[in-house]
């Protein structure tokens, strides 16, 4: 079963891929039933050389957590498949498979990730670099990602002790430490931009910025942990900022592959 949903597929040579976080799904990006972050960006003329897709995976606090929240979870329920919260690195392996199989024809991929989705994306990229010193991911945009872990996850871990994702998100977890250290020392990693929400009660500024983040590569927005990925219009700051970052990623890379981005 495929783990992604197309937002726009015109068989371009470049892809913008959205990756949600803990307990998320397509609704992570939706302001309402008609407006979503991926849709807003897909309507930008400057990004007409890109297709748009969202990576979706099962995630919830417990395996018996209420009703299914996203189309992907509902589909799992309909098919009677087992619902399991996988650890971050294992979801990263699934993302790696999707990119190498479903997205193999793309020359360049830019990932926009929210919260735990950023850790999953980084884990995937590190695995690709470990295997071949190469990744098609040429840009990574981090939205309120807990690169140093989330203190609230340490508290939640006492309530949901069997949830591997909550455990991985905890400050000083093995997963956080491995991904953080690996990213700092990784060769040929994609250029990254970091956006943090000033009213975020889940991921504070210190954690939302990678240890190797330069001041020029980070920005604050007047949002919280949820609203940062739900702009209601293309004129909102977070939407304009992400568009600027994508443009920056397109035209400042030393990679020869960038020639395909402006075709």
C-alpha cells in the first residue's frame, strides 16, 4: 500500500514532499476542507516545475486511540490491517522506500516537515547518505521540529509508556541523539532552513533549531505548534517565508542538478 497522497502531479522532474508529525495526517496541513498548505504552494507560478505530495504514516498515542483521524488511518481500518506505532527510524526506512520506488524519477526533492516528521525525514536522509553518499533531497524545510527532543514527550511517556514514537521524541532519547549527531557530521546533506513558532508550547526555540543551524537559516513566525502548518492564505507570513526558502534552495545550490529546477 502506497504511503503518499498526491496534491498535484503533472509529471514534473521535481517534487515538494510534505511529512507530518505525531498523531498527524493530511489534516496537519489543512486550514479547512478547501485550503491546505500544499494546495496554496502548488498554486504558485514560481513552483510550476514541481509536483506536490504528502507522506502519510500511522501515528497515534495508543493503538486504541478513538476514531481514525486521517484518510490513511481510515483506509488501514477498512482493510483490517494491523495498526502499529513504529519508531522514528523505522518510519524513516518506510519513507526511504517510498522515495526510492515511488519517486525514483524525480531529479530533486524538497521536504517540508512538521514536528516529528522532520526527525523522520532526517533519519531517512542519513540512511541514504550512509548507503551511497547521495540523496535526491536537495532541500529540507523544518517547521517546529524538535531536533533536541520535546520536554512534553518526557511527561507523555509516563502516560503512554508503550508508544515508541513518544519515547523517541523525549529529550536525551537515543533516537534524538543519533539523528542529531549524524546530521552534524553527515557529508553531502541537503541545505536546510528552520522555522520556529514563537507561541509553541510543544517545541521551544532551542529545540526547533538544529545544532548546526546558522542564524541566516532560521526565522520566527507568530504562530503556535499547530497553526504554523495551517496558513489560510498564500499571503500569510509562514507561507511567504516557505516560498522564499524554496526559492533560495533552488538558486543557491552548487549542485549541477539545480539546472532541472528552473526548466
